[in-house]
């Protein structure tokens, strides 16, 4: 199996983060279902994994605080997915557990943008 580059790891990490956030509750149900239960559900276990966090932290892409918050985000998502009771569109829009996840994602994105400018992020992503 081929290892991802640092750039690829960061792309997957940001892609998963960007599928979350308070803005998601304003999307149509069909789009929420696609973004969360199809795309994110496949990606987040790996994109927020210990391996990915360590690679990004060791290469100074994210700091320790962002790494810990990302681990917390991954854990909360895994708990919801395992429980299945709140693993549906209506819950994303109304459940406090989802609100906590969406806000945590926004907090992480804010910290990343405090660390890096848009131009620096583009550079890190190879754009």
C-alpha cells in the first residue's frame, strides 16, 4: 500500500473538516446526506487518524492543540456512527451532539486559519 504524502494527508484532513461546520445545517437534506453520510463517513476515520495527525504535527502543519481537537472530533464522530441513533439528517440539524461536532470543526478550521494565511494554505496544498 502506498503511503500518502504530507500534502495529500493535509488535503484529506482539510476535506473532511470542510464537510463539517455549522454551515452544513443550512444545506438541503439531500446535500447533507451526501456530504456527511456518504463522503465524510468514508474519509474521517483516516483523515483524522493518529497517523495523519502525527504526520501533520511532526511537519508543523498543525500544532498539538489542533491535533488534540481533531482526535476529539474523530472520537465524537465514531461514537455517533456506532450508536446509529443520531446518524441521520434530522439529527444533524437538531441534536446537540451534532451541534457540538459542527462547532468543534469550525473551531479547528479557525485555528488553522490563524496559523496559516490562505496563500500559505494554497502552497501547502500544492495549488
